[in-house]
């Protein structure tokens, strides 16, 4: 399973794997309970591979943040629970990603990242062993 096939749907808990793309939206399967749902064009759908986290210097892809958490937790579920106090969530996230922008990354964002990470560790651990897709720059160098 690839991170670019995993989505979050606004207003619905958990993560979903895209099964089929239609003209009016997508058919997806929940990673949590395996149920199939449809999401229309009107739903707020976010592809995890396209999400970036605000850093002080630059934005960092969510894939990289997941890898940082994966290394810190040694491939296990997060020690910090998503429902922990805001200062506890921020302290954990600072341990993982010291360069994150504390003014633009809220505790609710950290909570969601931890929830998503836990789902991926349990249901799709292969996501952490895949390499990031090659950038266009690297692709053009290979063509030369």
C-alpha cells in the first residue's frame, strides 16, 4: 500500500484506502474496520502524500514526519495517546520534529498525526518501508 493511495475524509474518522476513482468522487475502504464508503467531490478529501507540516525553515512532507515518529517509537504505536493533554502532545512532537512551527501547527493537528500514524502502524506498516517517489529533478537527471 502506498501513501498516495491513503486518504482522510473530512468529518469521518480514520483513514481510507482508495479503491476506485469515479467521475463524482472515490470509493474507499476504511483501514480501521474494512467498510467501503463513497466520498463525493463535495467532501473534503486529503491525500496523505500531499500533506505538508509547517516547519520554521520549510514545509516538511507528512511522510517524513511519519518516518521520524517511526524511528523514535521503533516501529511501534506511539507511547503518547492522541487524547493526552496539549502540552504533552506538543512535547512529544517537539522530540520528534524540533523544527516545527509551534504557531501554525496546533495540538489538534498533532493529535490527528498521532492517530493516523497509529492506524498506519497497525494496518499498513509497509508504508514506512517504501521510499518517497522520485522528484522531477531526479527523474530528469536519470534521463540524461
